[in-house]
C-alpha cells in the first residue's frame, strides 16, 4: 500500500514544473505543511512563496506535505504508513521542523489530522526532543494564534519575507548545538521579536475565554510580540514557482500585484492584517510580468482587490497585446473600468464577481463597505453592456 502512495506522489511530481528537490546532507530539514488537499494548497501563493524562501537557503531543505485527499487517505489508513512528503517521500517524523502555513480557520481540524497521520503527538507538551519542532505562520496566526497554542511549539508572526530569514538563520545555529527543544525555543524567543512560544508565557483567561493577562515566564522573553512586516516598496512582486496541473491554477503563473487593501471593511482580514497596504503600479509590475510571459502565456493577477491596482487597465492591455492571457482574483464594483472589462472579454473570461456584501447601504456602512447602491448599479450596467459576462454577487449572511 505504501508503495502506492510513493508512486502517486512521484507521478504527481512528474506532472509538476518548478518543484525543488535537494539532497538532505548537512541541511536542516523542514516539512512545509498546507493543512488541506494538494489541489488547494498548491493554489495558494503564500504557501508557494514560503517554499521558495526556505529552499533559497543553501543549508535548508524544505519539502511539502498536504492533507491526503479521499483516495490517498484510504491508502494511508489501510497501510498504517506515516504521512510522507511530496519531494522525497520522507516521513513527517524525520524532519527537524514541521511548519504549517495557515490561511483559513476552517483548516484547523486538519492540522490535528496531519499530526496524527505523521504519528506526532498533538499537544506540544507531549512531544519529546527527538520529534520535530512544530510551528505555524500565516494570516490566521497573525490575527490570533491563541486557539492553537496548545498544539504548537512556536508561532512566527508576520509576513514571511520579513521574518523567515532571521528565524532560519538562528534556528540553524542553535538547533544542532542545544540539548533540549525547550532550550532552543527559549533562545529563539529571547532573540526574535516576532516569535511567540506559548510555553514561555503565563496566560490567564476571562470566563468567556478572552485573555485577561499575559506575562512572559522569564524576564528575558519579550512582553510584547511584534508582527513582522515586509515594507520594502521596491521589492519585486511575489510569483508562484511551481506549475501544478492537478490544481486550480494549473496553467498559469500567479503574480502578486499588491498586498493589503486600503478600504478597511470591518470583516476582512486582508484589510487589517496587511497594513499599510502596498500597491504596485504598472511601471513596477510590467517588466516582471513581461519576464514571466517569456515562458508562460497565462498569468493569474493576485491582489486583495485587483481593480484597485494603479494602471490595471494598462497592465491587462499590455498582456493582451503580447498575446497573453490573464485572470483576476477579485474586483471592486467602484473601481471597475471599461478598459479592464474589455481586456477581460478579450481573454475569454466569462464570469465576474463583485461583492455588495449587504442588501442596504446602512448595513454596508455598518461593516464599512464603502459602496453605494449607485456604484453597484453602475458597475452591473457596465458589465451588462459588454454582453459577454455572467455575474456573481457576494453577500454576507447573518449581519
Ligand atoms: S475592499 Fe475587499 S479586500 Fe478591501 S478591505 Fe474590503 S473586502 Fe477586504
């Protein structure tokens, strides 16, 4: 049975372009885990960015793990085999670090399923020194790591580009030299201000579960943990490195146009976590897009609100002119333009989505969705005039 899992992963790798397989000799090994199926994890640009950043370090080997899908899961359960990595089909237990990339709270139960399949004790204080250090990062941990605190040795809070390099540098230095996992965690927490090690804090809760007080267990541990932010305005846009045919974005390279959003809708994590918003404009983005298009005709433009990107009409026009195709992750009704719609029509996009969120302007104001009835109607009219698109409207239920 376990041979079937190995064959399945090898076949999947054979269909991918751009994965990284390294020799393990003398390197720190990291299991980079997405707590959902391969198809979903490989469609996540953040996960792909972390994979590239880790493997860019010479003394690190990072391999991917996912929650097995139905057929795969049966193979694991029938064989009793530990969860294996994609690249070298190595068991999770063999890695120095098990690093979860967390984007959605709905995936939390899968974290436990994955640890279980990896034969790693679920609770941090039940794990010993020979088992991997279990850590997490990602947008939900920036908002609130506490619900997961009993299961993790550490959280790295913030954007990967701003925190991973320093964290890995120190981990590589201290992990092989210190005796116990707790010593490693203590040294990391003393030196890195974006690191939260739950076992090094005394936390008291109110009866409703909210935090009453939080104190470091020793004076060398920082009282406050800072979220690391990647604020370099000139940094090149993040680009996905692996093309995986069995996924949502099988045929396209994802390009991050900007991070965050200046609109601050109250319910939206992207508007709050990634502050200040960082929008790249067409002069910054076009050279990079042109480079990508030398090898790939189809690009996926990713941003919290693609239509807010300065010069988006020009960017998409250039892609069309060069014979390329593009898709967009999201649009705002009040920043839709005629040229963007024409370009979407040219590349054959059939369906568009905008998000009024609520049925009345009063409720939209309550959730800070600054979108008037007139703006929504104008956007729908503009879309309808093209005579080409079907339209989806997204609403929040239960306001
Ligand atoms: S406009 Fe969209 S991305 Fe921006 S804060 Fe509102 S919901 Fe979030």
